[in-house]
């Protein structure tokens, strides 16, 4: 099941709508940064880039709980790359 959620970026100037696939909970994304956030002093050092020069920061505790409960895989395998490369968030 897919779901969508809209997020305000760190600097509060822009909004993005993300799609969550395979029942990934929207709470897995805890911060988003637009292309101009860094210019306004918002660091995104621990986030991953997505299309459109946006950056996503994940709550890995929630992602790991999802992995155990829904995917039945070792939660230690979960990292931001797994979420993006697996197509769980777009």
C-alpha cells in the first residue's frame, strides 16, 4: 500500500510531497532539506540526496522496527541507502 505525506523543509521556505511504498510509515522521514536550506544555515550532513536536490534525514529506529515487523529482516541491515535504493520513499 502506498501513502503520501507533505513535509516542510528545515528552513521553512519550501514543501515537498513524498510517496511511501510497501507500507513504509511516513514517520521514517524526520527532516527534509530543500535545495536552499544550506544557504540559510541548515546542515544536512547526515541526510541523503533525492531527485530535485532535496535531502532526507531518516529516523532509523522507526525504519528498523518496520524491517523487523513487516519485512522480517535483520534490523541491523537497515540504513538510509536501504530505504532509498529499495524504493521505499520517493
